[in-house]
């Protein structure tokens, strides 16, 4: 895999609450410079992301229902439509954790179907985040099945250890995204080997530079 193809494994997140506009801009320029797959920003920054990434191969993305999916379905549907109207082309949606824990599976399923329909109607990618640290294996599997029925594009987690279980319970056409504080190339390669089609990390530049150095040395 050459450097350009390897860069497309990465989502560069810019969603921490303490980031200033200047820091978000710096992160967007970094994402553009390294030509990663997607730069994901807070909803208030999506128009900045769309302008900054215009003309590049980096897709502007944002988050929906953060951090734990506790918002009402109506709020999430409005937020999805608004972000797409403003130019977002990938959405990372937090699954409705309180409803999943309460075993209100029909609620979870219906909400995912509605958001998926909105995203795909606009040609956008939907990545659904399972809050795995709060979930039993049973609920992780049920969450995956709800995502499958909604035909989402990726199911995301922060735990590489859960990737095999998720892969067994998702069809091949649904990718897995694994986010985390990955800071070295070896960590990312391990996550990729675990089944990640996308990796989320703030250490994008250092990891990609390490990859380039390894390719040059080879």
C-alpha cells in the first residue's frame, strides 16, 4: 500500500470541546495536506470545514447525537438534515445508548433507519458509534444487527478488542471504524489487522510520516 492509499485509512477528528477556531483550522489544513479520508469537526465548525477542504480529496464530516445519543429522534433528524445542507458528507452518529441499554430496540432501529435514509438520500456516508464500554457483548451484537438493517456504511468503536465480534456480526459491505489515542504506526497496523477500514486518531501526521519513512527505507 502506497502512502496515498494508506492515508485514506484515516479520519482526522477535530471534535474536542476545548479546540479554538484557529486550532480547528490548523487541523483541517493538516488533513488536507496529508489527503486523509475525512476530517470530522463539531457541528458549529462544519461550514469552516467545507470551505477549507474545498477542492481537496478530503471529505468534510461532522458528529451527530454526541456524545451518547441522548437527544430525541426529532432533534437528530433535524441535525442530520442541517449538517448535510451545510455541506457535511460523512456523519458519525452516536447510537441511542440509553435506549439500547433499556432494551428499547425498536426505538434504536427506527431512529437508525430514519437517519440512514436521510444520509443516503444526499449521497453521504453514515458511521454509527457503538458506545462499547457501556455495553455487554449481547448488546454490541444487537447494535450491530440494528446497524445492518439500517444499511449504515460503518460501525465505529473505541475498542480494537471488540473488532472481531463486530466483524462476525456485520456483513462485509459495512466497514468498521476504530477510534482511539493511537500514536504509533504499529498501533494503527494492529488496528487495521483487527478489521478496521477506518481509523480515527489525532496523531495523523506523526503516523503518516512514520509510514513514509518506512516506505522510503524499504
